[in-house]
């Protein structure tokens, strides 16, 4: 049988052909800037260059292994041939385990029927937007923040990006949220925050929740404003820092809050793809139907393993103690090194570690030979062999020298060397 070379039958101008073929919405869809930077870094590493890669929000398994009991339970489920379709919204054991964990650790008594499981956090995230937002609806997020703008594009919402500042921990003020609420359908907030590694203060979150309750009391015939609360890093907080859900602080906001969560970050299990939404029970059947039609189900063995692990809080506590120690030792090493540079007169700054796997770094060289964060990023990559992500990849427009540093894929020895190279490179510029 002869072989047909498919490429010989394809349009010569593939970009133009794609734009003519797909919908206008998808024609305007852009790929992730973060993944684009990560691809560049991987190419340099494959060419033999020594790069300290602080770009990816992922984990190197040799540095951050998943809980051994989780792996064992996944293997056991496969060996027991637990490979058939799971329920569209998750197996009953996992939904009950999630509800139990929220009651035990967050003091929130949700029924298991309020849980909707998906293949990682992204399907519940997308499902939230798809359930609530119509084309032209007003949606709001606060910058910098992980890329909800892509969902706004997919849903063709009238999205408003509102910038924050380092002085406010890169979170909105209550006043900013109050001004944004009239006419808004969906507000998105993430804490601990990707990319900054900061945690929203209780007073601020309480004020935001109270403002949402007050706004919805004013609405008579129009749909309520909803809060998408992304808390996938909530177990990864520094000593002395406490994570809170808005529902803990203002129970009356519960009908309007959708929590997004997963094992991806706190258990270094990004590739196992188990996430969930904990949402008002009246919305769960609609999300279940949407997840089912998307086919975005987590695999049954991984669901069973996750249910088993979450039902053993002593094992979770033991693992998280070690996990947090590994994360915070790296974040603290970076932070102390940058503060030492600052004390030596170099134009750098950072925010002390609070949560997640990220540190906010400022390299204040705009106007000192550089016009943009991207120019500084490329220079750090070339001269210091340190790869970071500018806040522009998280939609922040201001060229102010702020970058994300992610520690999930590096060892302590790599960070020592990277700090020395950064110091030498920055010193050469002043």
C-alpha cells in the first residue's frame, strides 16, 4: 500500500488557512506567554547551557515527589482494574473526602453534593466561566493574576483588568472591588496568589465578601455577582500566615462563591490531573452536566487514590510539613539573597514569602539601559543564566521591573549559584 504524504495536500500558508477556517474568537486566541518563555528556556538547556529555571509553576519530582502513599494507591487501583468511566462529577468517595477536608481544615460544612471533580483545576475554572458568563457580560480580575483573561476571551465577556500594587500585596483594596461591582457578573480572585506568592489579608477579604453580599441585596431582577475564588495553593503558606476562604469570614457570601482547588500544587501532583470546585449546591448539577459534556473527568484510579489520601489527615499533615519545608527553604534563600543585594545598594527588591511556590522579585532597571521588563528578562537569561517570568505574562501592563520566581523545579545549590550570577550581572549595570 502506498503512503500518502499529508503535508503535500495542506495549504502553503498555514496561518492564513487557520484564520479563515476557525471562528473569529479562536482566531484571536493567543497561547500562554508563560509557556512560551518556558519553551525558550528548555531549548537553551537542551543546547547545554546551565540555566536556573525559575519560570515554571511545576515541580521537579526529584526535588518535590508526590506523596508515596498517593502513588501506591494509584498503582493499586490500576492493578485492581479500576479503569472504567467514573461519574461525571467525581466518584462518591472523593467528593466526600473533599467535603470532609473542607469541614476539618477550613470549618466549612459543605455537603458532598456541592463538590464537582474535574481533570485538574482548569475544567472547573472554565466551567465556572461557561456557566455564569454570557458574551458582553462584565467580568473583573485584578493584576497580576494567573491568566483568567483567556477565559474572558473565550466567553467574549467585557473584561476589566484592574491593576494592584506591591504596597497592597498585589491584591485589590476593598474600595477597588466596591467600585467594580455594579453591573459585574463575575469577579476572580486567587490566594495564595500566582504569580506573587502573597496571601490576601483577612480584613481585605472580609470587606470584599461583605461588598458582594451588599451588592447582591441591591439586585432584584438581574443575576447576582459571583466570586470565583481560586485557592489551589491554600495549604502552602508560610509560618504565621493563615489562609481563609471568604465564606469563613462572611458566611452570607456562600451562595455566591465558587472555590477552585486541586492536588496539583499542594501535593506536587500536576500530572495526575485531579481538581475540583466546591460551589453552592444549587449550581453543582449544572457544572456536573457541563464537565460531563466536556469529558473533563479525572481518571478513576487517581480519584480513588486522592480520596484515600484526603481521608487520612495524619498522612496529609506529615507530607505537607515536609513539602512546606522544602518550598519555604528555597523561597527564603531567594528572599534573603535578594535582600542582601538590596542592602549592598543594588536596585532590587522582593516581598517576603507568604504562600504558594513563588517569590516576587523587582529588578529596578527601567530607564537604566532598559525600556521594558521583557528586555530585563532576556538580559538576566543571557548574562546571569537565570530564567524568570515578567508580570506582563500575567496581564500587568506597567513596566515596573516586577518578576515571578518559581522554586518548584530547582534545588538549593542551584539557587546559591543563581543569586551569585544575578548579583554580578546587576552590579555591572550600575
